[in-house]
């Protein structure tokens, strides 16, 4: 998640990867990539932290963290209420279009103990993957489903005596609480959610959940160690402490009760000795903890180590030829505290260097490796790979071909010169112990997308903005290539002329191009950023082209800006700031009038979310927030054929997530009564038939054929729990594109929808619920003239069923005196098939 904020597309054009790309360590390619990833990535601070903060703040607000059972409750609700009606009568499905030539953020790796060509990777929000070719080849990787909706795979371990016995840990969590970046509150720093620890006894074909954190999804498992002398003994370093099993994962006991245990190292000869790195950003307790009795007791080790607090990640490694020799990399939140060496099994330590290996991401990156047979050769990971030939007393940065942000460095067990580095761009290999690298991501479809665009006339012309993987351009046949550095954010393609395109990196740094995306040479908006907050624009700041006149561009920071000359000049519209310095999160404009604009600002600890409408280009605004939830507004969509009709979707939990207005926002209606209670990320109105509305959430896509009155899942072809951050419709092909956060990009033919999705207008039975709000009872009246069987189920907003009731007449009374005050969903099933969703408030 880098600022990489200088333009470099000329270098990229010369290194476009074609579909037949095979991993190669060709020196010319390595040199091209060296320039691309090293010289042009000019980060100033930890944008990794900013991106994670933005992601978790939007989902957690107004709480300090995401409710522990929030995602699981929403998934349960989905299974109970929507799954039986999934993709009703439709004939098409989602199809992946890559990228297959680049990888996403990768945080775990493991080797098959008997075949080092078999490698397992854990992605940050794309699940578990396997290669049997050492990662080499254009289609080297295959997704391995766990049978659970797990996104973030943070640790992998394989029994050295039985390769069929495997453990996988889930959840990407770096902090229990920390100062926010740019929003001004305390939030946890986390990526995707986890569900505990999983085990396979058949080489990954099937899995069982051996630590069940389904309803504690803000926890994470960072390391798993199997005792090589007694493989039934397994240790797991987790956000809750260190757990131990002596029966191959059947039962577990907490043996080190400290939060944020990030790394474990076991002495392979004297397996009673283990080291644990405790603490990370915001932790109360930090340090190196050591046990000499297999975890029965632990003591913090300060012999030779600094006594001051260091609130970053702690990483270990041991020398394969003599485990008495160990290294540890101690970090603060941003920088390296020091690299230390022990020659007595971690009992005492000597500082080798204070050189800043972590390079402003001490909470995030890791990786240490001693070359077998040569204890003076050491590799260390931070933003980049660093190598030492002096036993760690001094390091030089590697200039090889690899993506930045290192998450582990491991060696091939049978070849001391071969190493493997996992980064925010996937897997990279070296055959000369880190001097040169080659990329091994063919078919590893795990990129995390924010926003996408498609040409109005050519479906081979697409752009996408990715977390930590640039703004990329489609080149056909699953191949994409980076065009603008940093975290790729909003982008746009002029629908009147697809030669004109726009892309951006974080904090509203926008570039333009008039060569169909080949040369983003002109920066039209520039904003600085700070790791400690106070940024003018949000991390993922919006800008849009007006459909009726693409010379008009609106952009949102702390105020609304407008350009009327394609970005050459800009003016602030209305008040600056517009809402006490809170940042604009979403902007939309009428399809027929450049002056009719909607925009929404983020809430913080002192300011509520605000939604505004302006009829005069932002010169004056009307507050249209009444009736909308105090959550992060993620996207706004205007009906292309009626500018008065507008939809807004919201992140967070505990409220409605999709709202609709038919009068320019004067009043709003919650349209999310039969949608899961989880963050919604995007909404789009079909320009051909505005009765069809699509919304993307952290669990897939839903479609409505009646302007949001009823919804159907639209997920066929997706992996489980696909996080959909953007939806775009191609007017030339009637394909919809889904830009997902962890599983790449998908497309789907919409031409089956006209007859495939049932709308409420086709139902000849109506149901009415009253009174609302209710105190003692609710009444459900229906005109059941055909004798169908109806059953009502009442759920709370966490998706837990409260009661059920057979509707045996046309007038039905359901007592609700036993329900706690709050909002409830009523799911009505007709002949055991979902039929209608309603909501009411219990006073």
C-alpha cells in the first residue's frame, strides 16, 4: 500500500506480460522490474497502515472494532433467507477475467515436506492456494476451498512426517486498537476477517474447524508450529495468545495469555524451547517471551534486548545447521529497533545493527532467513528485502525483481541458494539467495480491487484500482498491467471517447491520459498525505466524470471541487470545508444536468455522516441526511432516466445499508429489508432498464428488478464470501463487471435478467405489517386466495432467529412483548420458499 507516487508508465509498456508468460530469471526482465519497483516507489510513510485503517474504520464505525460475530451472523442470515432463492431462473454465471499475471497481498507460505515443487500460499483476502510447479507457469496456481467462507489465510503448517496433515490459520489482524489515520478515532488495524484454525488429514481435499472462532471473527492466527519430534504437539500463535494441542489439534489450551502473539520459533533439537514475539501496534505488552518447558511457563527475555517499549512486529529465525544460533528483528510501529543475535538458544542476545530494515512499516512486514551452511549470510524483510554477509551487522537492499512489502522469506529445504519471498504482490523466487528474483504468480488470482471502469464501446478497454497493486489496464486474455503506482483508487473512462482516461493513487492524486490509458503523464490533482492523519482527502477519495458533459469532473476531499475543462483547472464549490473537516466519501451526478450533484461525508467521533444535494454544481447545498444511517457512505447512484431518483449504500453493521429517494433526497426509504446486515460497498442502476438495481457487499452481489423493493442473490460463479467493491455495466455488450477485494475481476452476461428475476409486480399476493412501531404485537395481513402455506420468521439485526409463526389465516397476530427494543426483520416464506421481507421497530 504504497505512495509510489511518481508516474512511470513508459517503463511499464516495455514490460507488459502476455498470457503465455512463464516465470523467468532473465536479467533484462529483472532490471526492468528493479526500476519499476524500487526507483519509482517513493513512499513517505506507511500507506499499508492507512489502507488497513480505512478499510476497518468504514466497517466498524461507530464501534472501535467490527463486532466479533457480525460477519458470521450476516452469513447465517444469508443461508437461511436468501440461499434457497439464489439466482432464480438465471442461466449465466460470473466468470473470472483475472488478473492472472499478477498476485495480490500474500501473508502465508508453506512447502510440501517431500516435494518442494508443491507450495501453499495464504492470501490476505483471497483464501488458500496451491501450486505443484513451484509457482512456475502461466497457470501455476489453483484455489483450494476450505468449505468455509474464509478470506484471510494468515498461517499454514504441514506435518513434516505426514504431508497429508495440514493446518491453516485465518484472520489478518495487526492491532487491537490504534490511533486512526485521517478519520480521528481509535480503530483496530486489520484486513479481512478469520474463522479460526482449520485442519486437513487428506492433503487439503477436505477441512475441519479445530479452533472455532466463527463468532469471534476479529481474531487471527499468525503462526503455527508442529513439533518435528512429536507431530501430535502443535502450537498456534494468535491474537489471543499461544495455544497448544497435544492431540493433533483435537483439543487446545491457552499456554501464554498475552495479546498479539505474532511469531513462534521452536528449537528443532531441544523442542522444549520456544520463542514468541508478543505485541504489535497498540499492544499493552510487547517483547520476546521464552519457554524451556514446552510452554508450561514463559518469561520475558530482556537479556541483551532493549528495555524500552517497541510496538511493532517481532520476527525470529534459526540457523538450520545449529539451532542454538537465532536472530530476531524487533520493530517499532514504523521503524526497526534492531536486529539481535543469540548463540545460546535465545537465552541472551547481542545487538547486530539498528539499521532501519522495516522502512516505516514495522507493524506490518516480516521475514528473516539464515542461509544453510553459511551463518553469516542473512536476509531480512521490510518494505524491501535486505541482505547481509556479515552475520547481520550490516545490510544492503536487494535490487531484484520483486514487489515491495515483504511478509515472509523462506528457503527451499533441499537447496540453500533457493529462496521464496511472499509480498503484497504474491510470490517471488530467487536462485542466488536474494541477488535476483523472478515472479511466480501465474494464475494466482488474489488481487484486491477498489474501483473499475470500462469503455462504452470496447469491452477490451478496462481500468481498475487495486490495494497496493497500482492502477492497472486490461490487455486481453486475463492479462493486466500496472500504469500508475501506489494504491490504485478511483478511475474513469470518458464514455464519449475512450482515448481519454483518468486514474489515481491514494488521497486524491489524479492523473489523466489521452492515449487510451497508455501514458498517464499529466497529474490533474495533487494532494500530500500524512501517516498521523489530517489529510485533505480520504484514502479512497472519489472523483467522477459527468455523463452529460465529460469536461465536468467533481472530486471530493474536505470540500467539493469541480473542473469544467477536463481537470486543467479546479474550483472549490461551496463551503471549504463542507462539514467541519470530515472527508467526502462518495459523489454522484445527474446523467442529464452537470449542476445536479449528490455527495456524502464520513462520520467521526464528533460529526455525523452528512449527505448533500446541490442543484447548482455545489455552489449551495441542501442537507439531505435525514433518514440515513450514521455510517460511512460508500457509493451513490442516480437513475440515468430520472435524476430525482437516487440510491445510497453504507458500510458498517446494525442499520439498513441500501437507501432510495425519489425526490432528490428530501426523503429516504430503507430498501435493505431482505439484504444481509453487513457492509455494502457499491450500487449501480441499469442504464437500459432502471428497474434493475445491483448492489455489491462483503458477501457477493444482489439484484432487484423492482427498484429495490425485493432482492435476489446474484452470485453464481463466485467463490464463497466474495467481497464486491465495485460494479460496472458495459453498454456495448450488456456485460457486468465485478471488481472484488481479493479474488480479482469477474464478468457476467446480463441478458438473462429480463425474464430471470421475479419482481414484486408479478406477485398477486400482498402482505401488510402493522402497527410499526409495535409494542405488544404485530399483525400480518395477506390476501391468500390460493391456499398457499405461509410462515413468518422474525430475526434480529444480527441474523439470529427469534421466533416463527404459521400464517394460517389472512389476518395473523404475532406477540412481540418478549422481544427486546430494537429493529427486526420478518422473513415470510411461501411454500417454504422466501417470498417477502419486512421490517418493524419494537418499542
